C-alpha cells in the first residue's frame, strides 16, 4: 500500500514593506504553528524593474519593489503568499492607502495563479485586533484552534521583542534578526567615538532594504560618521518628538519620520539629519517638508535623498560625501570659534570691584 505523506504547510513572505517591521513576529508565529516560511531574495535591480513593469509609473518605489518580491516568490514555486492588509496599528492611526489596500493591488497587477493570505489588521475597528488577524492568517491552512494560535503569538512577540532590543542597541537589522531567530539577545557594544553623528530617517522598508538605501550605513561608517535611526528610540521618545514639532500623529509612518526628527533635532549630539524618501510617496513629501522647516529653526543641516528605480549609486554617494564634508567643516568652524572666544576671554582686562566704583 502506498504510504501517504503529509503535505507540508508553506507560506511565502515578500522581503519588502511590513517585512522590515514585523518579520520577527511572523517568524516566531508561523514557526510555532508548524508552517514553513519561504522569504523572497534580497532586492536587486531586476526585482525593481520586474515590479515596475506591472504598475503605473507614478506608483511609489516600495510598492514596485513589493510587486517584484511577489514575482520572485512565484518564480521559486511558492504558491501561497502572505500579503497582509495593515489598516491601522493604533486606534485611528492609519497606514497610507497603498499599504491598506495591498492585497487588492497585488491581485489586480499580478495575474498569476496563486493564493493570497490577506489577513487584515485594523486596530481602529472593534473586534479586529491582533488575534482576529492571526486567525485569518492561519485559517487557509485549516487551523482554527484559538489556544494554539495564542500560544504561537507569544512566540512571535518573544522574537519581535528580542529583535527590537538588539536593533535599539544599535545592532544592524540583519544581525539583530539573525540572533532573534536563534532565540539569542546580543547587545551592540560599539564604544567608538565618531567625529560626526547623523540621524538617518526613512520608513523601515526603505532604510533596511540595501538596494533602496544603497547600503547607506556602510557608506557612513566608511566616512567615519555614526548613524542613528528612529528604531533606536522608545515609543515615548517618538511621541514626544512628534508633539515637539507641533504635529499630531495621524499616519502610522509618522513615528519613523516626524517622531525621529523631533527627537534628533533637539539632540546636541546629532550634527545633521538625512532623510530618504521614496519618489511618488505623498505622506513622505509632507513629512520631509515639515522636517526641513523644523530643522531650519534648530539650525541643523538636512539632506533629503529621494529614491526611485533609476537612482544611481554614484550620485547618491556624492551627495552623502558632500553633506558629511559640510558637517565636518561646520563642526571644525564651531570648535575654532569656541577656542577663540575662550582665548579672547582670557586676554580681556578683568573688571575689579574697585574699577567698577571708580
Ligand atoms: S507611505 Fe509612501 S512609500 Fe509607503 S506605501 Fe505609502 S505611498 Fe508608498
């Protein structure tokens, strides 16, 4: 009699968009549910061009990249792909319409035969919180046991929390993720003092995708510049950052951009701000404008880097080099200025009480 082999459950996860915020959670959760995960390959020029070819040219770069990752998973033979619709992450705090409508967008542009797992997370809707979202995510696999789902979600939180602790300490995204997947927590102990410190602000899916951000962290390190990100701040610091700029939290993405900017603009240790925004992103253009205006008040230089699929690495590097060079010169001038003030103070005639009453 032929032996019946149990079909393994498998889910494809595109290495784009919410991957950069929540993959540690998905990893812990799906692993605990006994569902194998296949991740798409890292973004390449081909990922971008294939994704771009299926959407209208005005679409923002991260969505084009996301479409490219779906195609990559299909090429790998994965026929069940997780495309969550993350509507809101807090009460009345929404994602942009493209993130919210991601499953519909993918269904309409990728005309291939595959199953989309399209769970919806909407914290603004009563009865549509995390557990409903997770139940929707595993229902297509025939899993309905709530106890099992809750236990698996605890595993998800464990991996995500460990990952955040490490990212917060300054460990790179890749390293933090690799340790978190192994259940380890390793804290960065980079004691090096850098002459220049900058804050790099962008959505996680732009910042940590090496093709989109052109490995900006490696480039800054080579220039002897230390990079800080909003991911290293607590939620309280980000909220304070938003209100310090007189803004209100509306977009979910405000935390990463406006919150980070509000905090780092007030940090005397930070010499300048670099923003990376995707061409075609409406929320980004509003936030970057707001950050640039606030930076003028704080007298902090800002470099705005706008990226699309045509952005060349050479131009990107030149702009970063020119910006950091200006920061070095500004800092040197300020140090020389302080020395001169101190020297002049030493040589000024001292005012005695006697001379004052003369
Ligand atoms: S926030 Fe901007 S970059 Fe992100 S999906 Fe929406 S439009 Fe695209």
